[in-house]
C-alpha cells in the first residue's frame, strides 16, 4: 500500500520538523502495525480480541513506546501545536485502522477530563498511563444523554429516571445500576469517567461525573459486544452493584455538568471526524490502486472516464472534509470554540467517509464483497461513524437548539 512519500495528496505544507517527524512515525505505525493487526482482529470473536496474547495488546504497547500518545507528549506545547499534532497523528491512525485508532484515542478520555477540570488530586485514582473510557449512554438513554440543552429530552429523563445513579451518603457515594455496551474500551478499560444521575436526596433531576477505577468491589462487565464494524474497538456493558466511592472521586458536580458535556462535544467531535478522513483516504487509495490493476474491455478500468469522475469525486470529498476539520481544530485552539462548527466536522467527516467507502465498494464491484479485499471492512467501519459519540441527527439537533 502507498507509503507517506507516495501519497496522492501533496505533502503537508508548513510543517515543523517535529510535526513532519511525528506524522511520519504515525504513518509507519499505521501501516506496519495497525493494518496487519486490524485485519486479524476483525476476524476474531470479541473475546479473542481482548484475550491475553492478542495483537491488540501489542498495538497498545508499540503505540506508547513510539511516543504517539498525544496526552503524554502535549506538555509544554501551545494549544495550536497540540491541535496540529492531533489531526496529523489521528488521521494516520484512522488510515491504519479506525477501530484501533478510536480505541487508542478513547484510552485517554478520563485523563483528558481530569486535566480539563484541573483535578490533579485524581491522578492517584486514574494514572496517566491507564486505559480509560467514557461511560455515558445507558440501556434506556442513548445519544439523548449528550443533549445538555435538555430541549430534545427533558432533564428528568436522565436526571431522575435513569439506569445508573450515584447516591450521596455523607462523605461517600454509592453507585448502582448499569451503563450500556456502547462505552468505547468497555471490555478492556481499567478506569472510567462515569456520567450518571446524581441523587442527593433532594428529588431534583441532577447529573454528575465521577472518576472510577473499574476494579472496585461491585463493578462487573457484560459480554463484549459483537459488532458489525470497528470490531477492533471493544465495548461492553458495565454493572454497578452498590459500588462505594469516596466523595473525592466526584469529577464534576451537577452545577457544572452541562458545561462539561458541551466541552467534551466541542473537543471530541472534530477529533472523531479526523479519523474518518483517514479511513476514507484508505478506501480511496485502495480503489485507485485496484482501478489500475483491474482490466475490463482489454484495458485498466482507470482509463474509463466514468471511473475517473468517480475517483475525483471521492478525492474532492476527502480534501474538503480534511480542510474543514483541520481549520476548525486550529480555530478552536485559538478562539472561542463553537459547538455548531464541531458538530459540522463530525457530521461532515463521518458522512463523507461512508459515501467514499461506498464509492470505493462500487469500484471493486463483486470483489468488494470478498473478505480477501479490504473494502468490505472499511465500509463496515465507516458505517459505525455516523452513530459513534452521538448519532449525527441528535448532534445536529443539539447544535441547532443551542446555536440558532
């Protein structure tokens, strides 16, 4: 497959020496480690993916050894420098294997929230090198849990009628209930940022966020979810049977909860979208290469104008999405972040990836349905993007409700 120096896209302009070096390392890691591992892991059962000796653990190990963990290497950098490295690295990880990329990205969710909230006291609870997750959705509450405006779902739906609750008892909390199987890294995380109902006895509809080690007594997990796509990203239900935690594990009180959710969406939506750019780029490059090898009518199908128009349409969509997402991430690092722009990135990027991989599927024709070729996996992975971290429809409605 095409290496960094042989891309269809022109080399990125204006990169610093450090940025170019890190991008190159990320691309080599994506090509040499993530792609082979992703191909194998995709064919395994969810239980086999997380088993001891699985290639999944080798991916995590090499990722940390290469110094690609942006959470760990961002110290001392300006916000713009962090934004630039984030989109350079994560686009390459999406190009390598979107599921593995999302898993690596999500593994620092709790740590990112600790840092954002200025809660250095919680590093002893959730060390920086932990594999973490964000537990927010519930069996009866999905993307509506991200509606901090409470215009799509009344506050009481998640604040007084929910599947998971933290009950305040003196200087401690008792966690009861469950979280759905859609928590990224749910089957492997050692720690979680837990967002749930907050019951202080007042009867008011409140929510709060906690940092929770997942080895505490009373915490258990369901069977790893067997999914259509991004099968290298493991998910599982979490159950809490009177799990006792000290008051100090409270990350965000009810009065600041909605602002925290808004901040997460502003940060995570473009971050999710840039992985989709990498995935779409992979689909395009596979289709381009195949079109020059596959012959019909005595010549490569690339020579037919109809196919050339399809390929350029794919390229155009990818390039427009990439420019939008990168510009938004840099803008948010310098100016007041805008929720509507963050959501625009997520909706545009994930929808684009689905369209481009579908077009690549058409280029491959019947061979696209065979697991011998990479397109069927890429299409399955792309399909998951439009519902990940909130469905595109719900996120769009939240943006409208809070902006227009």
